[in-house]
C-alpha cells in the first residue's frame, strides 16, 4: 500500500470479488482533512481517485463503493483483454445480425456522432491498426503494405449499422470495434452520476479522476474551485498547468508516454484512421474542458488528430483548452 503525504489512511474498502472481475487491489480510503476524503483505486490501466467532501463517512464509503463497482463493470464489459464479456461476444459473431443492449447502443451512437463530426478522424473501427504499430521502445515502423492491408478492415461506414435501428449490428468478418477512445471518459461520467445520486440528500462535493480524465459535481463545499494539475509532458511528477475546475469535466490526450522515434521523427501513438499512419505533427498534449468527460475526451482526441492545425481547431470550439507543444 502506498503512503500519501499529508493524508491519513483509514482503511481498505473490501468489495465482493464477484464485482471485481479484473482482480484489482481493494480501494483505499484516506482522510485529507475534516470531512474531506480520497478513495484510491485502479481501473482501465490507470490510477484513479474519488474525492468527496461530506460530513457523513458512511455515505462517502457507500457512494465510492457503488461508483468503483460501476467503473469496474464498464471496464470488464468493453475490454478487448477480457473473455466472456460484451466485447468478446460481439466479436465472436461476425457477419451475423446482433441485438445490442441499451448501453452498447448508446456508445455506438456516441461513436456515430463523433465519426461524422470529425469527418472520419474519430473511428472506433481503427483499433485494428495497433497490429501494425508497436510502441514498445523500438524504432520499428510498419510497411505501407501492412498498413494498406489493415485499412481494408477499417471504416465506420463498412459496419452493418444504421442510425434508424441503432440497436442492431452486423460486424463484418475481420473488422473490430474498440471502445477505448470513449470507455474511460464514459466511466468517469457514470461514476460522478452515481456519487451525485447517493449523496443527493446531503451537502457534498465530488471530484472523479481516472488517469487524468476528470469530472466534478461543482465547487468545493467552501465555495472554492477544485485545483487540478495538467501533467508536464517531460516530467510526469510535476504539473505544467494548474486549473481551477468549478463545473463540468476535463480530458487530456497526448503521447507523452507512448510514442516511437525513427530518424529523429517522433511518431505518436494516436493513429489517423484514414491513412493508417501515426501522427508526427500533433501537439504533445491537449486538454479540453467540456460539460461531460465523454465530450471532453472526444474533443481532445480530435484536436490531436488535426495535427499542425490543432490550435486552430481548438480555437473554433469556443471551449477552454490547454495545449503543449513542448516543455
């Protein structure tokens, strides 16, 4: 168990193992100050936390447990690394008409709108391109032939899916869906809603943080904004910007941890689904503020996909943003 400077460890939160399919460590509960609590947990390959200000510790624990169980459920349901889940079930039935549940249908609708708003740059069928790109510390680039072969299996419009019947899907053989581009942000929004509901009958302030993607219920109980840092792209222990967040959400996209360098050119792990190539002219990091974390996440990713035009794109949004080219 880690030691967190300036906070008092209270206890582990023991959750039923059947609600923890990925076998994460138990969450830990910490007190920052009187009626201010941090709940730390792992999810979606990220360090996550729920910050709650409330005078009733039992409600803090209850709301945090419900939110974490929901995040773990979403992680398991849509993970490509798990078996016996919705993701594997969809991919086990190629070329067959499938009936999607309401939640998966909603994510397909998110993906549909993001694809069209981005003119094809946000495409959840493009995950298959990771077979060509290995961001493992090497400088190995894929061949154009390999990329071209994979691109035959990429394309939202190639899916057997229509807006008029969004709960029906036919996944063509060889194609894949990848909900990773919206899954974590979706989980953040769901966690916030669960905490809000559980704490609705008392005064409370909530901040959800899942690997740097954030959403809050509003200002802190003392009326101040939450102070959150945007990680420096070259020093992950320090914040380059400190933002005052009083409503809505923040999401960050970037390549500070996953990239490769070949002949002095930096290739981002963010891939263009139209040509199959990694970005080489995009900002190192983009953070966007939006009403929901899903919206912020899609917009920050779209900004990166604009490459050198990212700043122009962000200016057109009329939303707060923070962009890092280099430190």
